[in-house]
């Protein structure tokens, strides 16, 4: 019995037609790489990058200066708070060396005093050398003598009681607890911090306004691209992301350059000060500004400002693009708005 089922035959594959003689072979098709929505050549990125770099440099420089002044003021305040000074004026019939020893012993009897040191004649003469010159004879001038008392900052003594006890035992003695200087230093540090914070706010505000105007200028030159993409179905978030990436690259480059330059300035100033110790220039700069080292926290603050500037630039660009697309949607929904905007 024969099998009646039909046999399936595979049809032969079509053979590729050989190119005729003299016919040029076509190159394989290649996908053209997509270009960015924001053309870099149409955006004044170099100018914006330079502006962001300058603002970043000024902001980091202000932060470093404020931290440096605050550290110097705190150092002065700490040194002054750890010590009080007993001053004894010379008088007829007064054995000043004995009075100095009695004042030191009396001060150390109070709770909260740690140590006491009598400033000797040679040290007193050195203190007066910048004003009275060398070779000063203290016996010829009524120069007060000093006793420096070290106190416990966490548990200071009763200054009023100590002052009364000194006055009763040694009428020529007076106690200076440096409260006036401490209050002035605290006020100066607070004022400097407020001024620095105000300058930082102004720099950030100017940067945000600059980015807003730069983004609007970019959109005005490429508005037709945004309108076409939005018309064919591109979401507002996609277009905003493209502009956001573009301005993020610009802000990172500008903020990095400005912050790095500020850090190098502080590092160079600190290196110069360390190399020129005990010189008139370094002593004057130290007396006016303190040390030029900002420490690890200062450099962390510079990095933080760089990140903040980049984030502010990126977010401002995104919000500006979203706002512009929203305005495009309003004009498409109501064409009469275009005539009103053109007439205005």
C-alpha cells in the first residue's frame, strides 16, 4: 500500500543577483548618529562658563575669607578667655616684686585658677620695645608690672570677689578679665559672618539670573527646534533633560575651574606664609588677617559651593525650559495670545 501523503519540497532560495559588470556596489546602510537637541555652536557656552567660573571663584574666596577670619577670632577669643591679667602700678614705698608675688598667691587661692606667671622685667621691657626702643630702664619710668593668671574655661573663678580681694590687700592692683575684648571679638566675628553670607547670597542670586537669561536666549535661538519636537510628540521632560544636560556640563566646568583656582590661591598664600615666617611682611599679614590656612573644612566648603553652583545652574535651566514649553502650549491652545504678545 502506497503512501498517498504529499511530499513537501523546499523551494530553492533565491540566489542573489550578481552585480553586472561595471555596476558599482552600493555601500551598506549606516544609521546616522543623532545630534544633540541643543547645538553647542549656537549656544554661547564659553561666555556662560566664564561667568560661572568667576562667580564660583568669588563665592569660594568669600567662604574661605569668612572661615579664616572666624577661625582667627575664635583663636583670639580662646586665648583671651583662658587668661586674666593682674596689673600692679608702681608707687612710693611699694615693694613691687613682693606685691607681684602676693597677688599671684592670692589669685591662686580662688577656685577656677590653674596657674599664675609673673612677667619679669626683661619680658616687660621687650613688650615696650616697639614703642620706647631698646635699653629701657624700668626704674626710670612708672611702668606697671603684670601677673598672668591662667583660668579654667569650664569653671572660671568669681572675678568680682577676686577683684575685691586684690584691691583690699594691694590697693595698687587691678584685675582685667578681658570681657570687653571678648565681646568685641564676638561681635566682629558675627558681623563678618553676616557680611560674608550676604555676599554669597548676592553671588548666587546673580548666577541664577545669569543662567535664566542665558537659557532664555538659547531657547529664543532654537525655539523652532523645541516647537517641532514638541509638536511631533516629544515630551516636555525629554526636551528639558537635553537642555539640563547641556547646562550641567557647562556649570561643572565653570564651577570646577573657579573653585580650583580659589583653592590654589589659599594653598599658595599658606605656603608663602609658612616659608616667610619671622619676616616683617609675614608678621604684618598675620596680624591683620591671621593665618591663611583654611583647613580641611574650608576645602570641603569650597567643594560644596561648587556642587551647589552646578545644581543651581542645572535646576534653573530646567525650570526655565519647562516654563518656555508651557508658554508654547498656551500659544498653541489660544493663537490670539501670539498677537497680544507681538503687539505688547
